[in-house]
C-alpha cells in the first residue's frame, strides 16, 4: 500500500505532463502554416454571406494556383487574436477587418506590410491593375506615411435612409441644405408623423448627428482638429455653437420618434422600418439589418446628410497582411485574385454591400449611396475621431453629446463638459 | 483513529515535537498543499505581480514596454474618468451591499417561520445561477421606456407615462438589478447561519413578549454574526469584480456602456480591449487595477477588524 501510495502521484504527474505536452504539440501543429500554404483569419463567421463569397474565392484560388489556403472564420474579434501573436507566435498571412481596428492594432504597432505591391499587381485575367480597379477615392485614409495598409473589398457609407415608396417627394427633390432639411422635418411633424428614428442608447448613433452636422458645416477633417486641442477649448467658436444649437433643437422640436431616449436598440429602428418614422441616420447596413422587420413594399433610399459642405462619410473593410507573415507573397496574390469581378461583384450581389470598384453594379437598395459616393467628396465616419484617438469618443465625446442630442444640456453645458473631458483625455494620452 | 483513542495524556511538548500523527501530517503537508499552491501562484499571484510590474510601464501589448516609473499612478489620481469609475465601484460596494444585506435579513426573518421555505429559497437563489447577460436582457425588457413592462404596468394603473428609467436613471437601475441578483445568494448564506440558532431561544423570546426587532437585535444578529462577517467580506471582494451585468445592460454589441456607469472593472476593460477602437493601454489599465486591488485589500482588513466579535457559544 505504502509503495503504491508513493509512486502513484508520480505516475499521475507523468501522465499529466505527457498529456500537456501532447496538447501543446497538437496546438502547434494546428496553428502552423505548412510550407507554401496561406493562412487566412477572417472577420466573418462561416454562415455570413461575405464568408460564403470569400470561401468560394478561396476554393477557386486553390484550384487555379495550387496554393493551399487554410481559413479560420474567427469573427469580429479576429484582431484580438492577432494582436497577442504579434509579439511572438504564429501570425496569419492574411487578415481582414474594418479599417479602424486595423489602424488601432497593426498600423499603430507598425506591424503591417506595405501593400503598394498589391496595388501595382495585375488582377488576374483582367489586364487591369488593382489600383485601377479600386477607386482611389477610398484610399486616402488607408495609408500610413504613404504606405497603404489595407486593400478594401467592401465600402460602408453613412447617411440618411428613407422609404422612397412612402416619400416620393423627398426622392424627387432631396434637401440640400440644413434649412431645407429641418423644414421637411417640421412639415412631417405638423402632419402628425415622427420625422426621425434614433436609438439613443447607442452613443455612436447620437454622435452621427452632431459630428455629421459639424462636418457638413465646417468641411471634412475639421472636427478632428478640434478634438486634437489639449485644452478642449477649440470647440468654442460661433460657427460650432450654431451647429450645436441646431442639433439640440432636433429633440427640443420633438423630431425624434418616441423611445429615442429610454428604449433599447433596435426598438426605434424597427419602428422606422415599419413606417412609423421618416428618416434614419445610419451606415449602409441599415437595409439588411432592418429588412426582416420592414413593412412590405418598403423601398430603401439613401440621402447624404444635408449641409453647406456636404460629404459622404465612408469606411472601408478589407485585407491586410501582418509584417511578420510567413507567406506574404501568396497573401498578396490572393488579394489581387479576389479583386476579379466574378468574386468582388458578389460582395454587391450576394452580400448586398457596396464594393470599392465603381464599375461594379451596386445592390438596388444602395444605388443612392453609390451615386453619392461618386458625386460628393468623401469624409470619414465621426470625422476619424474614433479611429485616430482610441477611447476619445467613449470618454470625451459620447457622454457630453448624449445629453446634447437628447436635449438635456445646453450648448454652454456641452462645451464646458467636452472641454473638461478633452483636457483630461489629452493629459493621459500625451 | 488509533492515535486519538490513546487515553494517556501526554505532555504538550512531546505531542508538538514527535508523535506518529504529527510526523505523518508533516509528511503529507507538502504533497497536499503543493498542487493548490502551484495553481494559486501561477494563476493568481503571478499575474497580480505581473500587473504590478506592467503598471510601471507604457505598453500597447505588442511593442516593447517603455518604463514610466510612477507616472501612470500620477495620471490616474487626476483622471476624472477613473475617479468617477472608482466612485461607482464604492457606490456599488456600500449602497448595493447595504441594501442586499438588509433585504436578505428581511427575507430570512420572513422565511424562518414560513411553510415551504426551501422552495422559496430556491426561487430566490435562481437569479444568482443565471448568466448576468441573460438577466441584463430581461432587465432591459422590464425598464425600457415607453414600452417596457414596468412602465406599461404603471401606465395601466395610473394612466401616467412613468419614469424614464434607462434615459435618466441608468446607474440606479443597474444598482437595483445588482441587489436583485445578489439577494438570493446572501439570503441563502445568512439563512444557513440563522438555521443553526436553537429554536428554544425564539420560544423564550415569544414567552418574554419580545418584538420582531428585539428578536432580531438580541438573538438573530449576535448568533449569526460570524456568518454575516464572512458574507460581508465575500461581498466586498465580489463587488469589485462586477462586470458583465453593467457591460451587457448598459452597452450593446459594439459599444461600451456610457462612461457615467463605468465601475473600475469596466475602466480596465475600456483602457485595454473595450470599444470599437480599443485603447490597448495595458500599463495604465494595470495601474488602475493595482490601485483598486490595494483599496479593496485595505477595506477588507478594516471590515474584518470592525466586524470582529467574541464568538457567542451556543
């Protein structure tokens, strides 16, 4: 008994160590990319339409080139898995995500590959270069020190959405100035309708209004300059004050549909899809997100937020390659391959989103957006605040802005709170 | 068993020095302690020390760590966002804690004499088992305005629109939710203590004509004091870690909850992985975690001193 008692813990320990080693070895085997193969970690889940389009392209690429691609459908948290690997460990050869999270991780840490080579490469079988297929209108913000870090394959535009079947007049002569727009809202209100749908529990959506109106009054990029001021006092100008007052008046005039302050997303956007409110300010996911709850016969139409210096805020989703990727050549080949019309086109036809190739037809519900991006200047969503100053919107802008948009603070109160929070933010982000 | 059965009373010294049982105990001390110790060192003490080390640096989690000395702590103590978040942590600790214990004692007094108390206790315990994420969804259905259950009921009864719970009193609603979630657990713990109190003491009280308050003040509280003291320490530690309920209830798929309802746990998340564009400030977040840990440690020590009483034997 005594003998067995003294040896069995050792045996147990040995068994534990062996199994732990076995697990480690198995883990390493699963993570490594075999020689010549390509490892791709995607932001999509396998069931999403984009994943289906990408998976088909991967299969076709494998068949044509003989390069083995191992895809992991990681989902939106993909970069949270890439970041720890950047310090040491297996990084994938190819990753896709929205430009902002990529900027906050790979670009911030200078761990991205310069993708100039991809833009200079030919899209197989098209006799065109990638740079000729992707509109350079979208590429201005996708560079660091002149080096491109992202090749976009999907473009998200932000603006007003309405049902053109119910509001034929708006579709025929869309409002161009803020005055035209508020006149339209006043008319709708006087006719007993709710002019605007807003899920006010999402601070991002509240910020659309204030920053969108400011961008359209001051011009793209100016709000970002205001946010850069370490004292936070740069906001206090007559021009900014006038815009802030007009945003506060939206709730004071009762233009927001009931529930905008106190309900839970997606309650109000569903009311909009049911025809209980006229306009919804949102990204180009609005039609697909509200589609299931929409009333029959709805005809989604896009309208850029009106203003004197109108622009369309646009964000991109696309491919990036970590600097430490083992097989960057194959990753670059795949990116160029995916830009073929037969693959990229399905981002529009099947995933129902806009592509960065203006020659490809847009899905019908995004036709207005495609037209606006072609005709108007491009700006950045939230003027790049969220992307360039991580944490700024959460800690500085949102808390002050939520109160302003909901009509719970005056312009003075907003400016005071913003200045205090902004000074606090820059104190710790020096 | 054989050893304890020996009737001879040995001198104290001899027992402490040798004795078969003591020797065997000494031999089994390390094998029994070691696994727990290794796990505790690897998963609790190690990371805690690592946090302390990281807190003296600026680090984005990818590049090299850049030594910063005490600068993170200097910034922290003048960072209004952190101070507000820490204030919320203390509010949860004190207000939610006091309310949870008051309600738990109240329920204990009611349940003590109630028929079917086991069933009721199980029902009360239920919210504690369910994922805070699920509860936060339910809580949203209750309190949203205008179509939530609470305001619909209010409108049906009074015809008025009621309070804008989520719009104007978000943190208040979060605190009520936390009280509701935690009450079941602390009721169960306190009841376990109260159940040990011999019923004849209550019969004595009844004969002497004691009021409910006097029964509580002179019998229940003193005789369950050690259980209450332990429960208070458990609450202090667990209140520091509250995260999911606030995160899921105040936030949504992409965004953190509004900064006005952050507690220090959410602050750490906000400074590292949270939000649409994360900040990845691991050094700064570690400093805030270290400060929170230090303050809570002091509070626990104080609380232990404050609640120390002579155990009442019964």
